[in-house]
């Protein structure tokens, strides 16, 4: 882009300003000049670009620029690259996402995404990434996806398209409808260009966290790509970073595999183990250059994390523990940080903590590291590796470090000390001592959950109560008492003070004096707890009732409403004549019900969700087992995809039972419903789509000359990779209840046609024809089985062909009198059959359009409409004859729609009972799919 003199001079003037006021005057002057220029109709493109660039520069300096949006959109709509570039940049900087101008920008973005010039396409993708809106996500996601999947797109466009999809998915996951296309991006993880693979892997990682089932095939691609990089050494020299091949791609692939379970395929499992062992073996030698060390160690730590997550080789786990022990003693801060974090992950899954306990001293020493992030990781590791044997020394060290710990870490440390003490306490005295010391040391940095939990534990354990009372009284008598410790002590004495009342130094009067001595120096909430304790003393110790009443009387005139209300109510309770009322109100609190600790809940909330969610949480093996159980929806990795089978038509048992799709995801239900619509449409039309999936599309074209027919099956590849080993078969399944059905329809491959190709390239299509003969009436349609291999994973798809006895029907025209005579004859005769159904038809609300559609359906199913046969104009009367090799069978049809009730009665009478049932079933499916 050529330099703009006016812009250069303006920037130089601003830099010469000696004060903010002088700069502001110069900016206001320029803004006024630009407003005047924009009102001129003779503004050329050069000046428009220059003034818009000035507005962008002023916006970057922090000045409010609330005009020029129209000019920015005009530049973005320009055909010139230089103007379009500045226009999209200005749109990204100046226009808000909620602005009405974004609609005009959307039109320009859609046009440029489909431009043949890849530079314009890239500009549009960058603009979408910078200013993503909900409307853009809804309107352009499919277009961006096609840029990624299209074989005609350049490598540069594919990389930008995948990153643009990632941005839209993270901002607007619902609008992008990613579940429907997630599986289609997987083959591009095997793209020949490492840059495309890197960007697609980033997208696949985000998708795998939300849709693990749809992305299950990504694991096999990741393992094969890692093998080509690590074992086979297949990579471009351009992507070698300090002797490490594509380190960013290796890290992303290793991270992606952590969102899946271990592969069930022996081949993939063996390849993955060899990859992990090779990475660990290479890292044994310490690199000399810092950049190489950073890249190599980053890969190593992700490999160890993956090995821990998969848990398929205990030898690998112990070897990893030895390696991590070397890293946590490194002089490099980054290496120590990664070593501690990865060792925390190892402690969350390893069966025996013995390999980690040998480094307990080093880990405790890391609590005094200069870097706060290292101290935090050391705390996580101590928390994860703690057990019954090591609980006392670890808790003791944490308490010792509590006084000197920085404020950012003290709250988390206090929570973890409280959880560990409660979880691994074997002595009641140790629990009480530690918790009272904890609230004294870190009470200012903890919420009320901690002292609440202490009270709950004491209430639920009778063995703790006596010792807790003694410690509580000692705490109140101490020279300094923290407010949280005061609350715990006051509550405990109010509930269980009678347990120590007979001791010489723990008389009721001593307990009251100790409480009063600290009460005046505490906050209002703490004094409210103390007032409740004093009211309980009246019930527990009648001998000090008058002293307690004096305290309550003094607080009856308190300025704080809460204290005043409590004092007044407690005083009134204590002075009523009834002796039982006070005892009833202040009965001993029952134990709290068992539930998840509030401390644990608060700690788990602090594990913030990031764009790349963690697959584990600090806290040891037990809590991670629960974490894994909550995410049990992830399926085992496997190379072979499960057979997928869908029957386009609902089976008879399914119609009578509960909807079998109720347990499926909304996307799966939508896909099945869509396929049923395709099947139903082909019951009255001879060509159309039968199945439309993420990988393949199946179309159908049929011609019938009863009792024979010819059905063409068209197979299209919708994926981004080639399809191999294609096989298509059609047959009639043997029915246990209808053994004759298997021979009623004969389906054979047509002669004189080309064989199926060995491979089907992306966006390509192939076809195959079948000859069909109807020997006698049958209610079982043929089955179409399609098998193929995509990206090394074989798949099998079974569909029902929309070929029934009703398809071999020819229209026949008869007079009205002949129709009703024949109708009456079939109704009275013992030969033949009748089928009648009342169907819901809400589409009738569209009026004449719906009636016309009904006529099209009846005509498409091989019936001839008899005009004027029914006095009600909307009712339909039709006749057809079905032909088989056994003979010809007449069929009469009456359709009586009731527009006001949105219901339709369909009656079929035929000379063959099976034919009547088949026609009724087909019409019911067609109506249901409308």
C-alpha cells in the first residue's frame, strides 16, 4: 500500500504535541475537518481511505469516533483490494457488533467468501474473526466450512477458515450448529500441509471437548499423524524448530488425545505406546540450546500427561515419576512449574504414591519459591499426594507456611488444609487443634464456610465435643482470639458447655466471663453469635441466669437492628413464666446430614473453566474417579467405527412403543427425522434423496413397469477425504413371522453396467442400478446395505429401500357408479381386505394448498382420481390396480380431510388384504412427514 502523505503529517503532528490538551485540540480539529469532507459527494477513493485511516488512528489513541461507519462499509464493498483491506480493518476497529451497519457488512462478507480471489477470501475470514456476531455465525458458518472442505481452496484459505470456525464456535456455539459438521473436519487432520493440520487440530480439540462422540475418529488421525512425525520422521524442513519437528503440532495432538479414552484397537494402542516411549527416550539427553529445551520439554510434559491419562502402562508411569523428580529440582523456573503440575496430574491417577513421596521435601521447599505460580503448583501437588500416612507432616508444613504465604495463596491454602484435616484425621484432638489454629492464622482470608464446617463436624461426632469445649474455652481465655475462632468457640460452648461445667476452671461463670472479655472487640455478626450463646447459657446454667439477662438487657438498646432484635427476643423468652419454652427453643442441635462438604464445593468452583478444559482436577485418585464418572459419556477410542443402521420407515413395533429416539441427542433426532422425511417422500415420488449424512449422500431414481421396476442408487462423497472399498447390496431380509416375504420381492443387480470404482474422491458421485420384480404381495421392503472405508475406518450403513407392493400400481379410470358399486361389493365380500385410519393432519390449516398436495400424493402413489364422485369437494376418491406375477389386484381409496379438526380419515378397500395394509401404512408415513 502506498504511503498517504496526509496521514503521515497528522501522525507527526500528534507526536509533536507536548500536552494532552494540545493533542486533544489537534484531534478535534481533524475530526471536524473529516466530518466536512465526508459530506462532500466528490470524495475520491484515495481521500476516503486516508480519512478512514485517520479515524482508526484516533480510535486507537482512545478517542471516541462515532462516525465514518458508512465510509468504512463502502470501502469494504469496493472491488479494489487496497480499499477492501482498509474497509475491513476499519469495520473491525470502529463498528460495534450491535451496529446496524453489520448487516451491510454481512452482505459483503458473503460475497467475498465466495470470491475466486483468495486474497479477498482471506480478508473476509480475518474480518469475521475480528468482529464475530451472532448473525454472522448463523449465516456464514456453512460458507466458511465449505472453504475448509473444498478441494479448490488454497492451503492459506483452509488455515484461515479453520481458525475462523474455531473463533465462531467459541463465541457462539449454538449458532454455529457445530455438532452437525464436527465429524467432517476430522480428515483434514491428515492433510499433507502441516499448517493446515495444525489449525484443524486446534478446531478439533475445541470440538472434542463438547462433542466427544462425534469426534471419536479424530483420535486415530492424531495417532497416525504423531507416528509420522515422531517415528517415521515425515515432515517438511520448514516446520523444524531447533531440531524438533513441528513441536506445536505435536503438543496439540497429544493434548487432543487426552480428551478420549485409551484406544481399543491393539494396533493403535501399540503405536501410541511406541510414540510415548520414543518421546521419553529422546528427552533423556539435556538439550544445550534454550529454545530446543523449551520445545522438547513441552512435548515431553504433554506426552507424560497423556500417558497418565490413558493409564495403560504402569512401567511408563513409574518412569515418568523419576523424570519428573529431576525436573522439579531444575534451576529453570518454567521447568520446575511444568514438573510440579505434571506430578500433580500423576498423583491424581497413580495407584501408589510411594514414587512421589521421596520428593516430598523438595516439594515442600517449593512452597518458598520466588515465583508465585510455582508455589501454587507445589500446593496443588501436596494436596493431591496427601494420604493418611503423610497427612500430619504435610498439614503441619502448610500451617507453618501459612503465616508467611502471600495473600493470593492463603485462602486456597486454608481451604485445602481444612479439607485434608477433615479427610485424613485419625485423632479427634488433632483435628480440633489444627482447625482452631487454622482459623486463628488465616481467618481473615477465609469465608464463613470454614468455621461453619468445623461446627458441622463437631456436631456430628460426640467424641469430639468434650475436647472441642476445652479448646474453645482456652481460645477465649487467650490474649488474642481471631474472630472466626471466637465464632467457633462461642457456638461450641453454647451447645456443649455443660460437658465441662464441673471442672474447676470451666465453671459456667468462667465460660460467660471468657465470652464477654472478647465480645466487645468483635464485629456485629460475631456478637450476634455470642448473644445466641448467652441465651443458651440461660437454659444450660440457671445459676447465672441473672448475669446473662444483664448482658441481653444491655444489647436491647443496641444501634444495630440485628443485635437489638436478638437481645429483645432472647430476653422475652428467658422471662416468660413457662419453663419449657426456653428449653424447647434451645434444644441441642441434631447432627447435620451427610452431604458434600461446602469446602470441597468452593474449592471445585475455583477450578475455572478455560477454552481448553482440564481432563483432571487436583485432589487425588478418589475425586478424579468421580470426575471421570461424570464424564462417562466419552466412548472408547477405536479404529473400527460401529455399524450404523437406520430404517427410513418406522417398524410396526416402534409405532406401538415409546419413541425410540427420545434418548438420542437433539441433533441425532433431527437427522433421523430428516431421513424419515426423505423415505416418505420417495413413497410417492420416483426420485430424490434417501439419506443425507456427514460422510455420504444416497440418492434414488426409480422407474416402474408393473410387475417389474428399475431402481438407480446414487452415492456421493460429502467428506474431505477419499472413500475406499465401496460395496452396495440390496436384499429382502428374512422375517420370522412372514417367511414368504423374502421371496415376494426379487432384487438383483442390473446387467451391462460399470462396476463401482475402487475409490470415490471428495465431492464425487457414483451410481449402481438394481432390477426389481414383484412376485406376489409383500409388506416387507428391501434393505440397502452400503459399506465403505473412510480414513482407515470401515463403516456400514443399512437403509430401507422405498420399494413396496404399492409401487407396482397403475392408475385406472372408472365411472362414479362403477366405483361405488365396487366399493360396496368389496365391503361386503369375504375376499380382500379393508384398512382404515384417522390421521392427524395439522398441515390442513394451509387451505387449498394442502388439498392440492393431497391430490399430488394420491396421484403419485399410482391412483387415478375420480372427479365428482364425492359430494364434499375436498374429499378424494381414487382407483388403482397393483400388478404382480401372481395376478392383478384392485384397490379403492377414499381420503376425507376435516379442515376444522385438522384430521383426515383414510379408507382403503382392495382385493388383497396385504395391499390394503401397505397402502395405508405408506399414506400414514407420508402424512406424518409433512
